[in-house]
């Protein structure tokens, strides 16, 4: 197995990914927290299951703004996305987000982000820096004009994030192009979601749960 | 079809006798009846024959949502049930109960404004809804199961863990008047015994998966800024503004505040009311209500769908007895379910442990026994065992005395296990009770008033003789009216509370009144100024520390009482949460902390596109108050609703052969003239009733709704119906 950093993509190792996912703080992206030095990062929404009260305001807001009407089945964020892992209580609910998976290449084959790797027509993409809509956020997005609605991205996604809607797949694009900043984050009354715009070098000082950030050695 | 936003447009009818389903359009009822309780009351009026018993197949159970439910409106995640209430005492009159969580919005997103259950299924069934597909499913294998495992099994049967269920447990199956319908691990359609109604219909529950959406006349994109303003005005539940640690607010986030039940304690700290991103972290009911009993187990807060406050406490117990889940959601009443403190010779000899508190809450929800009713059950039991110097116990039939003595009383005494064993035993005896047996457990299932009547205690409970309900200290539980235990009653909340406890068919539960008077975090002078802004007189509210004062029926007090009735009906129609609406107070000192009482109408207009003023919307809700009154007159078979001295609402209920008049009454102990300090002045309450009746356009003498009033608000057919029953003397309406 070999790993290397494709041109223009952040470096992440599987070790970093596992460390972050196992931290108890269900990061939407691997590699943000620790172990990877100060290399380039990208925009992401983080969720903290310990603060999420399952009120679904994020989901209602997402669907109301991006799917023409509140109804959490159309939402790209929210407790609904988490049911497959849910125990029968609210303690384990959290507002699942797209994890904006890191670029991982194994045996010269890109395996992550899984949606990008699984897409047979190149509709699932990573936005390049300076993208006219997504700016420098390196958003993993789906080109609706190319999407054929095969559902491979849904199947491949580790959290089954994309939705098939009217024959095409939709996924979280951080709302950068539409609303300027993620409105789901603004809607959360419990600071269980936090948006990290793209940054380079220093880790942001503010985290949704300061304690967790402290544990992760981030502040 | 309609161009209105908000409503789904369909009501699902389920004929359980025939096993047939059909849908009807919602538009025959709305926008005039708004939704939820407004529709439910109309259905009960039109479809339930006079004289029907609550547990008869002819009774109708409606569970509905409103135009705001599932929309982007804040705190609109509730459903309301309407039916004849088996918990009503002494008459099984119409009642209402609401439930939050995730079920109500799921029902709306499935495309329904409500479900109507009529008849009785020959075998146990569950209603299964997948969007537009609805069917009855055999539930024989679920009968007898607790509510938690039933919901899990339903999700597994549907192969969809996103499905949301509202189900009854063994208590509801026994057609108990204390039966609740439970959703999730803590949301209850609790009051009024509707779990027993569902049980009487062989309806184990409803499971629904909704993948649709709510169309709103105003897209959120153009309302976001205003929505943030509204959230700032709401600030936090019950308009609390203070982060002061000394505040009486139950939303007192403070520097030393945190959640201690998480794997690592989570510091929360003080939160200013203008920080919208953290309002859901503020409340900690397990800290506030329980004096810290459950604090070590508080994991986090949670809320109903659409909430911006998150008032529920998610608790994770440790080392719970086998069969009792460690995780549970709860709020005030549930936390108090098993709480007690036993004092002997001024010394606390036994105090509810957190294990007992959580066990009682979980067992109430799992068996489907209304936690609120359980408090009164518990006190009847304790009084039966210890009260009146043992004479209640001594006069019991031998088999009842043996059953009483067999309970593990040592559990709640010195050297016991601080109540854990006792709570488990009391629930278990009811779980396995034969409902028709002459046993203590079976009578408790019938609710405290009927049990007390059987045990020859009811008259004493009604009058306050022999110090009833003082067996447990820490929580004093008293009889209020209509079969319900006192809760935010007139002893502290004055004339408006006295009127509502008299006229409403259940615990009126005016949280918004308590929010204004008690919990807002404002100084008393600031609260009075808010009352003056809204009602023209700072004396509209009364200082709750000045107990047992009703006072004169001033215009402001009566206006507040009318507002409480109308807005209660409105929030149960839209549906909104009464811990938040109406917005009496806000955190803005520039507004002298006065909130915005037009928010309901603003949200309604924006979501539905039915532009309407707050006053006009209030009148639609007031029509529902009148209809509620008319149905109650029909249920009591009387035009004389006033009650008062000489009327006795104790004794045997009409389901037991009684015959009663005088609905608008309070338990007699409220007026005990020998008490020191003096209790309520009966004449003041009667004067208040007269003024309130006049303000509502009701008969000022007998308190019944009049033809003039019904006609004025567009309900002449209701007046005709009452006339046919001999309950509306049309000559009287002119006086």
C-alpha cells in the first residue's frame, strides 16, 4: 500500500482519520484535530453529539432553504441522518453532517472521498481552490448536470449522506454559494454544529465544546 | 385543494370496528378552526353522541397537528389529542392533551393534519402510516409489551428506524383512566387518560414515517432575519431573561453550571439571552426541579422538533435495576414522579434516591401510566396507609388491607432503600393488576379520585379533613378540581388561576402565566410593568408569595384570564409550545421587557398566507373556547355550570351512578375558613366567575355559553344543538 498527496489536496493518513473518528467527538472531517501538522485544511461543519438535542432545527432550516420546504427527509444535515446508528434514546442522537472526507489514495487509486471515488461520471467532485461558487473551501460537491442518479455515492458514503432527489443526488455543499454561510449552523440553539471555514496553519480557537477542544489539544 | 401553506390538507379517518380507513379534506374545518384542537373539538361535537362514555366505542379519539407544525416556525413540534376523558371526574367530559418529540412533525410530513379513531377493533391493532399509505396492522404480539420495546419492535417491523411511534403500554391496555400514550423515552400524551381510550379501542398505537414537507406561503429565505428577531424575543423558555444565579428562573445558566452525566462533565457556564446559538444549553431541569438529585446523571438537553430552547433533560442512570433502561428523557413532572422526602420528628428519615426517581419515571413511561396522575396515586396510597391516625386503613376490607400492607413500606422508611423498591412495587402491582378486580392496584388504575372514593377517603380529600396528602413531605399534593391534582393553582396564582381551575376540564396548565409571574427572572416591579403594558394595570398579576389571595375581579385580571383561555386554545391549534408562547416577556430593556403578543398571528400569517391580525386570530381561538364549553355542558347535561357553595364534586362520578351539576368548582379545602392563614375567599371567586362569564359573553349567572355568543363567532349550529338538548334557554341569552 502506498499513500501520497495528490497535487493540491490536503495530506491525510488513515491513522489520522481513525484517531479523529474515535475521539468521541464525531468530527465531520478527519485530520482536523491532530497529528497532521499545519498543512492546508478545508471547510467543514463539525457536529458534537454531546450537545445535540435532536431538535432538528438544522434539518428544518436546511430543507426549507435548499429543498423548498421544511421536512427533514429532504435535509442534508440533522438527527434523521443518524438513525441507523441510533440506540433507542436521545442521548446518542446528533446532527450528522457530510464529513467532507479527506483525499486518500491507495495503490494509486483514490478511495476517499468515497463519493468522488464511486461516481462513474465524475459528477462528485472536489472543488478546486478559487472555485467561483465555493471559493477556497474545497467543497465536495455533486455537479447536478452530470449526475445520472445511479446512487453509487449514497452507497459508498460512510454515513450514507447524499440524498437521491428527483433522479439526481444532492449533498451538503456548506451553502457557501447560496447563503454565504451554513444556515444550519446558525439555526442550532445548542452550538452542536460549528462551521470551520477553510484555514491554513493555525487551528481555530473556538470550538463548539471547549472541553472537547481542550482534550484534543486544540486550544 | 387550497393555496394556503401550513396545512397538509388531509385528515385520516380510521374506523376500528370495520377496519376501514379513508381520508377527508381538512379544508372543511380550516382556516376557521385553525387546526389540531380546533378541529378535534368540532369532530367531537359533530360525531360523538350525547351521553357517550369515554371508554365506549362511540367515543372518538382525535390526534392532530396544526398549520405551524413541521414548518420553520419555532417551537411548533406538538400534537394535540381531543376526546372524552375517562380521567374527568366526576364526569367524563371532553378533554385535551398534547405531546411533543418527533412524532407530531412526522405525522405532518406524512401528509396529515390529524387522525380520527372511531369504534373498537375486535383485536389489537397498530395504525401504520408511510406517507400516503396507511393501514392497520395486527398487534396481538405487541399487546402486553412496554412502550419502549413496542416502539423498537415497530421500527424493526417497518424496517425503518426513522419511523416514529406513539403507543400505549400495559396500563392503557387495561383501559385505565391513568393511561398515557408514550412517544420516545419521555414524551407523553399524558393528561386525560387517552391511553385508556386507545386501549378501549384495542389500539396499541400509531407508527408513522413521513418523507414529505410543509409548504409555507412565506419561504424561510425571506423570513430568516425576522425569525432571528423572534428568537431573540422568545429569548428562552417562558421569556426568561436573567442569567443571574440567584434568579428564580429555571433557565439560570451560570458560571458553575454544567452537565455532569456526560462521560466527561460538560461546562456550560453563563449564557447571555442574546446568544441564539446557546439558548438550548441553558436549562437543566434535573438541577432545578430536583435540587440536584439527578444532577450527576444529566447528560444533555433535548427538545421537540423545531424547538429553539430544549427543555428536556436527557438522563443516564448508573447501576439501574434490571429491566429499567438507563437512558431517559424527562421534564418537571416526570422528575417528580417518584420524588419524596419522609420526615419524622422534624428529621428526614428517608429521601428519594436518584435511582428511585429515575426508576419511577421510566416505569411510568414504560407501563404507559401518566406520571402526573401517579403523584396523586402515590399520595392516596400513603394517606391510606398512614392517614387519619390509621382509620382509613382499618376500615378497609380485609383483602384490601392485606394488599396495602404487602407493599414494601420499609423501602421509604429509615434504613430502607430510599424508595426504589417501593416505586418498583407500586408500578408492578398495577402492571399486572386485573382491571376489573376489587384490588388497590386496580382502583389506582382508575385514578386517584375514584380510588379514594372506593377507599372512603374522597370526601376528606375534597374538604381537606384529616390533613390528607401530607404523608409525604417535600411535595404537597392536593386535589385541585375535575379529578386532577393541584398544580399552579389559585393558592399562589390568584384569580386568573382560580377561574381556570374552575372552568377548565383538567389541570389548565397555564405555563405561560407562571412564566410571567414566577419564572421570567424579572423583578416583581418589572413583571408588574410588563403586566401593565399588556393589560393596562400592573395589578393584573398577583404576587405568588402572597398566598391565598384572589382579590377583586378587576378588568385587568379578567382580561388576563380571557387571554389565558384564548391563547391556550390558540397554541393547541397552531400548534405551539406553551412554555414559550405567548411571548409575555422579552429580554429587551428598551421595551421594558414586554414581549410581543402578536407573534402567533405573525407566524400563522407567514406560514399559511392567511393574513390575519392577532385580535382576529384570537377570536377564532375563542370560538373553540366556546365550543369546548358547549361540549362540556352537553357532557354534564346541564346549563348550570357555575357550581360554588352547595355543590359537591366529590363523591361518586356519573360513571358510578352519580348525578352532578356545578362544573365550575374547586375542591372545598381551598375555602377552609378555619385555616390559618385564611384561604381563598369564596365570594371573591364567585364574583370573578361572574365577571369572566360576562367578558366571554356567557350566561353571567349560570356560566353557560349563549346563543348570542355562539352566533357571533360563527357557530349557530352549536347553539341549535344545545337547544335541542334543552341546555340552552334562548330566552336567557337576551338577559
